[in-house]
C-alpha cells in the first residue's frame, strides 16, 4: 500500500510541475530611448502565449511609456523602470508603442509575435 501511495504521489507531483511552470511569466526586457531617443530595444521579438512580464527601462532623456495589448506603463522619466505583466491568450502579432504624441511616428513602435 505504501508503494502504491508513493507512486501515486510521485505521479501527481510530475503532473503538477508543468502547470506550475506555466504560471511563470516569460520575461522581456524593454529599453526605451536607446540606441537613440526614439527607439525601443526588446530582448526578444517572440514569446509563447501566456503571461509575459515586460521590464521597461527608460535609458533616454525624454519621458516615455510602453503600451501593448491594452496595457500601458506610467510615463517613465529617464533612468526609471516599471514592470508590466500582460497575458496573451492566443497566438498573434501584437503591436507595441510609446503613446506620447509623435514618439511612435519617430520610431518607438514594433511588433511582438506570440506563438
């Protein structure tokens, strides 16, 4: 009986690990204002669907924000950071941008591919 219970417990743990692993968000580092004031540099251009945490840092001198899938950071002065977690329920192409007037037109935009 102990062997059966031990085997069942091990099987339950093995089954639970993938679900627990799925709760961990994929991390994407976003740097605004680098290499030029009106650019974003992202650490990856594609992510699996599910939770994604964007760690956004403004390395520029002007304030910037970061918007994706209806979520937006606060306005970040130079040198400040904010994390933003977004859940992507399905694969697709998701645009991101700085919402300040003229910033996206100057180059602060891109596409994240969710697989």
